[in-house]
């Protein structure tokens, strides 16, 4: 989608960080924007910061963990704006942890938001984009954590790798319907993501306490996010890459070597198996 003017965009996780900045950039480019978030107070504040609800800006409370809530938000968007061209499945949370020591309810929580939230957005909105025949664009927010791993965040990496694979798969089919798919894969961006773990089930029941190493990882993530790219710049870069029809959007020169390192490791493992098969 090269021209955003008069296109209707639905954005989740819109009350804060990258989602908010995407809404701001879309509005500046002439799009009509429906901001969706589970945080009602944050949404009200965000709408006010953008000048208040208008013919081109509206909001809806939506919990992406719940397919019914996403469907209701889609119906509301159609009622307000008539059609939908751009869907940004951006809402997400972070969770640090170690294997064998992560509360299973926390696992379910992050999968429900980071993966199923994206799936519901794609499944519910794709037929609505196809229906008007004007084409469209789906942006799924993954992360650089969907292309490289650290030892402290297995659930986050699992959900983000899943979103990358899911996005690459659906892109092959949806292009036939003039719907592009882009996967946003940032490294650090200034936002409130570092405090999102407070919403995890174990934080409510206080049944588990993070071990020292995980606590250290959490505070180092908080510092990296605080020093990350400005969300406004991330949003501008994202819309530019979407306009180019890019599959992935990256943002960090320092993380670039990780792509080559992974490709090299995969090739070496592949070749080792081929060599064994040849010899046996
Ligand atoms: N900030 C970074 O460094 C970074 C890096 C890579 C990827 N990401 C990804 O970017 C996306 C946006 O995060 P952010 O960094 O702007 O964080 P953020 O915490 O500032 O914003 C996330 C928004 O998602 C909303 N949200 C959380 N659970 C929700 C739910 N169940 N339903 C609807 N909305 C919900 C929150 O209320 C919040 O407004 C996430 O998917 C995150 O994983 C962020």
C-alpha cells in the first residue's frame, strides 16, 4: 500500500508505544484510524493527545486475547468507517523466564496475546479486506526476538518466532488477493513494554518470584528499551517499508550480524546432516 490517504486502518496496542506512534503517522498521511487497546484509560488519553475523536479518528476497547472482542471491534470499525484496508496486529507483552521455571499460566498469557491476538486479527479482518476488493495491508508486530534468541526470554521468543513464520506463510496466499503482509521486527524501541510483565497471571497471585538472573534480564531490557529508537521514527520507517512492499521491517544496525550468524549456523547443521547421510 503506497498511498495511505483515505485508507481505513485498525491498530491494536494503540494506546502506547509503537502502536500509538503508528496511529499518529497514519493520521498524518491522511488515513482514518481506529485505535484499539485493552487499556481503556490509556486509550482515552491517547485519543486526547491526538486531538480527540473526529471523522478520521476513533477508538474501541478490545482485548486481543478474546476472538469475540476482536470481532466486536471489527464490527464497530465497519460501522464507523464503512470499510477496512489496513490492520496492524501490534498489541504485545514481554515475559522473561527460564525453562522449567516459568509459570504455565504466564506461558498461556503471553501466547494468547502475542500469538493468538495476531491470529484473531488476521482471521477476522482478512475477509473484510477481501470483501471490498480494493486491496489492503496487514502488519503483524513480531520482533528481532523472532529471528534471534537470548537465554532469558523463551516464551517471548517462542511467540515472536511464531508470528514471523505465520506472517511469511499467509503472505504467500494473500498477495493473490492484493493484500500485502509485513512483519515488524524491531530491536529496542522506546515504549512501556518493559513494564508489561506486570499483567502476567503470576504477578497477580504472587505465586512465583523471578529468580535473580531473570530480574537482572528484566532491568537490562528496561534500560535497552529506554535507550531505544524513538517510536515515532519506528513508525515512519515501518510505513515506508510497508509502502515498498517489504516482508520484514528491522531497525537496529547492531543486531544485523545476528541474521548472518543464524544463516551460517543453519547451513552448517544442514551440511552436517547431508554429510552424514552421504557417508551412511
Ligand atoms: N519496544 C520494543 O523495544 C519492542 C521491540 C520489539 C518488538 N516490540 C513489540 O511491539 C509491540 C508493541 O509494544 P510496545 O513496545 O509499543 O509496548 P507498549 O507496552 O508501550 O504498548 C503495548 C500496548 O499493547 C496493549 N495491550 C497489551 N495487552 C493487550 C491485549 N490483551 N489486548 C489489547 N491490547 C493490549 C497495552 O495496553 C499497550 O497499550 C509488541 O508486540 C512488542 O512485543 C517492541
